[in-house]
């Protein structure tokens, strides 16, 4: 499995884990909606800049959410996805 797909599976499993706090799930859903909803801070029609704000904001949201996930949840999901690497 490619590294990208493994990472995507990792985030998916964290999102749907029963021990992941509800506010972390809310943060991740807001991040996903920001990417999917066509309203942006910078329009995507502006070449490069419109995509950069999406990348920056979504990266920030994922990083924030991952800092709030309990360590035991992250370790369990990491072992499941990456096989104890």
C-alpha cells in the first residue's frame, strides 16, 4: 500500500476510533469541509495561491487535531496501519 493511502487510512481510523474525543472529530470534520466547500479565503481560480491556502489551513487543522488525540489511540492505530514500524 502506498504511503499516502496508509496515511489516509491512519487518519480515517483515528477519526472513527471510539476513544478519540468528540472535539477532535469535530476539528477533523471542519478541516474536511473546508477543503470540500467552495468558499475560501483565497479563490481557487487564482493560480497556486488559491490552493496554497487550502493546503496550509488543512495541514494546520490536521496537526492540531493529532496533538489532541490520546497517545494510546495513536499508538494502537499506528500499529494497525503501519505494522509496528
